C-alpha cells in the first residue's frame, strides 16, 4: 500500500469489516458529491490479489449489496 492510499483511508475511510484472509473493507465517511454513492474499497494484507475477495464482499464493493457481511468483524 502506498502512502496516498494510506492517507486517504486514514482521513476519509471507515472500517466496515474484515474477512478470514485479512482483507479490510472500508467505506467513505461522507460521499464526495450530493446524490452519489460512497466509495468502497479493500486493503489487502499483502500483495493485491482480487481473487482473495469472497463473493459476498465483491457484491458489496460493487454496490450490489447495501449491507456489509454480518459474519465479519469490524
């Protein structure tokens, strides 16, 4: 993770949950423009590997689901 991603996550993100692999999922605290969806992103524990994101979290990241997974730990 580079410094820009870390700073953006620190100042703008709110942790929503984690999964068994250690991926951490974030949502933007306040949408950047009125009427837009808040940004959602994942931080990987090591090298970026999109295949390690479970299907339920994939749906959440792509706004296919409005609720984060309940079996995650915030």
